């Protein structure tokens, strides 16, 4: 078990005044020392009180990780017995070996991941090449000899059909516009600015339409009256 040096050791004060600067592995211990130094510089904490706090902290967390290593680095190897020093050295060696093993495991995992990515990419490229080869072979089987000329003729026929359809569509659109324009002119009232001759002509056209409508009605009435007299004579 670790033996915490007494508070009267000079190293405690040297550690807080900055005369001893050693790398510490226990993060909480290092943070506590840094905080105590700042408070001492601001005259908010005395060196003796800071030594008491650090001593109590080390006693409370004497079994914490790397605490024994930090204490030995600060106070030297005479802090522990021979057996404890040997155990500490073994602990250091085990920690170093574990760090090496962790690094090797990480490297091995990275290598395996890289190999897996390369295999996946190779399989994708192989599948893409096989797909392109199948498509090219299927296309060559479909085409065959003389297929290109036939395809050219089919393309010409398709373009000609598109051209005819476009022409018909344009003609139909023009007819529709013309019909709409005629309807608009037909429903448009006669302008007062037309010449007298044009107005007379339009009146004559309207009069002709009315005469033709009267004649049609008269013919229909005559036909109806003729059929009626025929049936009356037949039954009488």
C-alpha cells in the first residue's frame, strides 16, 4: 500500500511554490495543485492550508490510479519500501505494456477496416464491370448485322411522324384561332364609324337571312298541312 509522506516534508511546499515541476498522471491531483497555486498567488489561501488540503486529498484517494506514481515522482523512491517500489515498477511496466497493446489493437483494427473497405470497393468495381459487359453483350445480340441501317430508317420514320404531327397541331391551332376571331367579329356590334355603304351591305345580308328563314318555315308548314289533308281525305 502507498505511504503518503508527512506534511512537514519540504516537497509539499516546493510543489505549491513551483520549485518542483514534475509531470503528473492523475488528472484530479494535477487540477487540485493548479487551483491551489492560483489561490496562493491571489493571497486567498496560505501555503500551509494548501499543504493540508493536498495531504488529505492524497490520503483519501491513495488507491486512485497513478496516484502512487505521482507521489513517487514528487518525493522520490525512499517514500516506499523495497517491496512497494518493486510493485510500483511492475505497475508502470504493466501500464506501458497495456498502452502499447492498446495502440497495437487500434492499429490492427484500422488495418482491418481499411482492408474491408478495399474489398468492398473491389467487389463494387467488379460488379459494375460485369454489368457493363452484360449490357454490351445484350446490345450486340439485339443489333446483329444490318441492324444499324434499320435503326437509321426507323429513326427517320419517327422524325417524319413527329414533323407531321407538329404540322397538324399547328394547322389545328390556326383553325381554332381563326374560328375564335370569326366568333369575336360576329358578336362585335356594328361600329358607328363604318361607312354608309358597308352598313347598307350588312343590312342587306341580314335581310336575306331573314327572308331565307321565312321561306324555310313556310315550306315546313306546307308540308305539315299537305300530310294533314292527305290523312283527312283517307279517313273520310
